[in-house]
């Protein structure tokens, strides 16, 4: 390995001198010397591969990782089943080390994979087209809002109060330097009412952004929204959980002009928060106005099917204020993972996963609602796979006590207007009946006084 260390002895001494040190040993002198660490035999008789793996798994099992914790939390990142084939295929060198496909003659495989991704996402969202993906769901939503502002030339954006708060903050960051005013449309019993939307509409509104489902897990009814917005010359934008679209009406069915989403539920690991996958779809009207890349299908001089980057010049992203966006890349590897995931499950498999998530969440919701002291929020409103409750104790303390019992419970929703006792729960298709019974028993024990510190 010494041959591959890039620093020369002179460079190493210069760096040490800058730090006020004389040797590399001084650099690590703060490490304790009275500790003993497990070691593997690196010389001598050695071990078989199976023995080494067993030893390493034993060491890894000592970590308090998610493998020991049953997850009942979502709020934008969801614990779904991912077939092993997703990791195996996306890890192939053709995908893992591929560069931007600017040269189509050398990138047909990668371009086809991206084209297939665009096709799958367009169909899932019920929209005319999809770009080649963006960084994550929040930035995709913000970029869609900027499309609305540029298209209409207006300075007010309406965003449903049911949007994920982190997404709202990203949109605010994108727009605050542009003189764009962000206004939240409040929810009524967990839903955005069209009467409330009309109260906020004016000739200055560029568009309205709604959520499928809301951050609270409730399912919106957007009947009449398209017509009300079009009458004022504003755009209709939706931000959707792609897993939910296997059960719920799609943005295209609601008449959305643009629709975005977070692609993490489509075969992408939680990965401590990223990297994730931004989804952006649009109606044909906005084909030349959305940011990011588009892969098109054509034929070569010999009439053979071919794929190319289309509608945007390579340099369009560095045209400063004339560019659609400053985003000049995407999450290609993750978009391919999502494509493989959707291909493996197919329409029926995705529907079954979404239906099982909904069923598990509703089983958990009913069970929590039967525990004395817990109050279910948004009664009578349909939910997908998340829901909120009011607890008779501090939600963070409750969450800590659950974690001690091996359960990552719902997200504590402390903050202005939310109270300190609210919690957002989630259950996906991988949660078992035994796990649901276990977390309900743990919740009962905690509220009964078993551990409420």
C-alpha cells in the first residue's frame, strides 16, 4: 500500500509542521493506550473466508444499529423491502463507474437505462414526461416552484400546510433571494379545502403545491383545484410519495401541471439520510422548461433504435440567469436502482407493497387508539401509511423509552402549533404482526408507568 500513498515524505513533514507536530505518532497521541481491542490474525495460520466473515459479523453485531431496532418512523424516509437483485445489478461496473452520457455512441446502455427510468416514473405519476432525476425530493419540489414562477412571471407561491416541513424550508431557501413570497395554505381537519385555497388565490399567485399524502399521512381530495387555479392563471403542482401512487389517484389524474417526489421508497436504502433521488414529472407544455436532463429515443443512420440526450444543450446549465436551473447533474445510479426495483416488483407487486403498508399502518393506528390516554388525530380522514397521535406525556421521552425496548417509534412533532405530545407514526409492508403487537405492548407499559422518565 505504501506505493499508493500520494504524499511524499517532504509533504508529510510540511503538513505536520503546519499542525505544530514533529511526527505522525504525535498526531494520534490522544488515542488511549490502555484499551484492548479485538484483533484478527493477519499472519501465520490465518482463517478461512467463512471464519473471517463470522468474526466480522460478530463484531458488527455489537453496534447498536438499525438491525436491532424495529422501525415505525417515516416522515420522508421509509423502511421498505429491497430485493437483493437491486444491489447486485446496480453495483455492476457499467452503472457504478459510468460517467455523464454526453457521447451517445459510447453510452447507449446507460442512456437506455435512464430512458427506462423516465418511462417508469412518467407512468407511475400519470404524467406526460419525466426528467432524468434530480438530487432529492425537496430540491425537485423547489425546482418545480421555480418553473411556476418563471412561467407566470408572478411572485407568490402557495404551499399546503400539509407539505413536509423540511421540503417547505428548502423551497423557502430557493426562493427567498428572488423576491418570491411563500404563503402556507392551512389544513382543516388534516386536509386542504378548496374554499381555503380560493381565499388565497389572486392575480399574483404563480402556483399551488399540494402533497400526496400530507406530512400527517392524510389523503387529500383535490377535486376542483385544477379549475380554480387555471381560472387565476396559476399552475397546479403536486409532491407525491411514489409508493402511495400505487393506491391513490396520480398527479396526472388530478390534472397537475408538474409533479415531483422523493424516490427513496423505490428500492433505495435509508442510508442515514442520503443520498436520495429527486423525481420530476411534467405535462408536455413544460417539456422545455423543466430542469435536468432528458433522454430521448430516436434512430441512427441505419434505422436502428438509439438513445440521446435531447432538447437541452450540454452547456445550458451554465448560462447563469438564462438557464432553467443551476442543477447540471442528477442521481443516475439511484435512478437506475429505482428502475430495477420497479421492474422487479411490477405494477402488481408495487400495489401489493403499498396495500400491505396501508393495512399495517391502520392496524397499528387502531391498536394505539385503544390504549388509554392516546388520542388519534384526523379521525374520519383516510390515511396512507402514516398517522399522528396525541400522547398523555412528552413525545420525546416516550420515544426514548420505546427505543430502550428496541423500537424506533413515531417522530416527535414538537414545535409551534404542534404541542410537545404529538407523534407521527409509520408502518410499511415489512412490519410483521408480531412487531406491531410488540410495540403496542411496549407503549402500554410505558404509559402505565413502567418507564416515564
